C-alpha cells in the first residue's frame, strides 16, 4: 500500500506547513526534524541436532582350542580258561566340537525429517524519495514517504532422527560329534577267571577358548547452528529531533583532509570526526546522515569518482567502528561532479581554488 505524506523535513518553529503535525513544546527559532525510527532487530543463534548420537556395535567371534583326552576304548574283563568271554564292538559317540553362539550386529536405522526456520521476519518501513515534478528549488520540500513491506525469509534444514538403535542377534553355531569303537562283553567267561585289563586311547576335541564379544562405539551427535533475525521493536514516524538550523539547512563541511591518492583517515581527521560528527550522531540517535565526499577536477574523472566513494565509505566505517549503526549512514562519492567554483577540467586555477572542491560534507537525510 502506498501512502503519500507531505513533510517539510527542516521546520523552523515559526514556519507553518498546512496539514503538518508539528513537534510539541517547540522553542521559537529552533529547527526540528521529523524522523522515522528504524525497526530494531536482534540476531538469534539456535543450535539444532541434525544427526543424533547413536551406537555402533562390532562383534568378535568365539575362539576354540584343541584339547587331548584319554578315553576308555576297551573295558576290563575276566577270562575263564574253558569258556572265554565273547565281545561285541559298538560305536560310542562323543562331542567332537562344542556348540556355541555367535553374535551378529544389527545396524541402527534413521528417519529423515526437516524443519522450516524463519531466518528474517516480515518487516515494513518508510522510504523517502523526491517527486520528479517538484516545483520547489528545495527538493526536500517535496518528499514522498512510502511504506514498503518486505516478506519474511525462510530456510529449511534437513535432519535425521533415530528410529531404532543398533543391537545384536544371536546366531547358534552347532557342535559336532564323533564316534569311537568300543568292545563290550557279550558273554562273560566262565570257569577260571583271567583278568583282562582295560584299554585306553587319546582323542582330540575342540572346546571354547574365548566366547564371542561385543565392542561398542558411540557416534556423537552432529549439530548445526542457524542464525536468524528477530524483530525486537517496530519503527515508525514518531520522533522529532531538535537540531541546529545551520546543520539542518543542507550540506555541512566536515573539515578533514586526506593524504594524496588515499582514503585512509589520519589521526587528526579522526579527532575532527569525533568532535563534529560522532558526538552529534550519539546525541541525536534517531537521525540518519549522508557522508558526501568530493574531489577537484584534476585527474581522471572515473578515478576521482572511485576515490571519493572510498573516502566517504572510510568515514562511515569509522563511525560504525565507534558504535553508530550502519543503517543510519549512507556513503556517497561525487568525484568532481559538484565543483563549488569555476575550476573544471582544463581551467587554470590556484591550489587554494582547487582545495575548495576537495571537501567532505554531511547532511541529514532523516
């Protein structure tokens, strides 16, 4: 929605503007500027888990060892002289390899999910421009204020959740058996007893040496940090700032000097900025200003434009480094497009005349 508001940005108390709400309790002879208080924001950092911690399981199988064992292969018996004993051979089973259990890992499973986060809220603010067909010589007398809305900005972050954690399952490992031959008495001897000693043999078999083991490894969670901007306080056209009428009337010279072909701010220039502009910006927290830098006509036009922009930006950067919000500052280089005297390209001028054009200015824009 477009709203048009006719506002005289610099208002002496004695000036009456039709349809203009003037500041309350104004002093005669003072100048006031109606300001758009900016929206206030804050950065919020949120850490979210995009991959949860989970457990990895590894297993080591059981190990076996071979042992020797002495077994009876023929029982002791008795033999008689006249009727010897009669034997029969049978198969005897024994455990050749013991049964065991091995463990197999079952991996963890995950679900995919996502979350939409508002990274920048829906905001609206007043923006000014000068009417193209303004009849006034003072362009600030034909300001248009438009309320512009900007939609919210969102981002989608994908993450995983743990569905089932890792575990193990038991897998049986069957044992094996073997047999050996054994003679047993079928018919005992009769009459004279003769002792027949038992007979033994040595067999080998495998037994469990080390049982199967589980080795657990914890995989840590993975997090992602998302920074979003929240609207803390809504701005609006609500504040009048009293300013010196000389400052409010237009461009104001900021008497700082730069080194040749340099945009670096010297210690002396910093002192001048502190006294003339930094203090003013801190005392008038609702005002915004434009830093305007100019060059003389000597040198290439494009180079002069670039150098003036760098010099204006260096002043803005210095103010931001000293606590002034960048939203309140505009840097603009004009090169040699706004000479204050006749010293254009090709005109022979003195150093003092060129110095007049090498200037830095500031003006209130809100």
